[in-house]
C-alpha cells in the first residue's frame, strides 16, 4: 500500500489494521530489552501464584509499540507521529490474537503542517477493546502541479 497524502485522507475512514500475536519469546525479549524485571512478563508460574493471572502478561509499552507500528505502517515515509496516547483496560497474554485498528477523526492544517487526528485501539478476537487510544500525525501534502 502506498503512503497516503493529507489530501487523500477522509474523516471517518479506517486505516489498514495490524494483527499481532505475542508469544512467550517476544515477551521475554521485550523484558530483556527494556530491563523490565517484573516476573509477570516472563514467569507464568509466578504470575499465576502471586498475582492470580492466567499467564504472563503482555507489557503495556509493547502494546503501545503495536499501535505505533499501526501508524507507521500506514503513514510510510510520508508522515511522522506527533502524539500517541493509550490506556490499557484489559490483559493480553501469549497466544491472544490482537488486532490494532485506527480511524480518522479530524484533519486540519497549521502553518507548515498537515495534521490528522485518529482514534486508535487494540481489540481481542472477541471484539473486546483492551487498549483504547488516540494519535496525532503529520502527513505530507501532495506536490503542487504546475500547469
């Protein structure tokens, strides 16, 4: 898919979704890379015994990274993320199929910038939204055609 220009984006349109299925190795590696030593992210027995969790949990920042990838996959090299906010409202464990989605809610121009605001979210296979959020991105404008 070609990166969109500001002029091609319409309020209400959904951007292409992104599906992620975190696994134990990814969670372990993310813990190592971020120096997150909390055992609920890599030790299932600990997570069950001490916190009553069904399994290890997907990290909140990893879920935010998935939303960031959703945006950058859509924008390509034509855009840049200005702001990304999210809130974790439900757990994600290894094997959960997570679908990242986004919808354009507003677009406007300020000097030297063409800004698009989006509602973004992550939902589980049962359509339960576990991570609602919002984003603001800058997209490139179409070059002016000289006649």
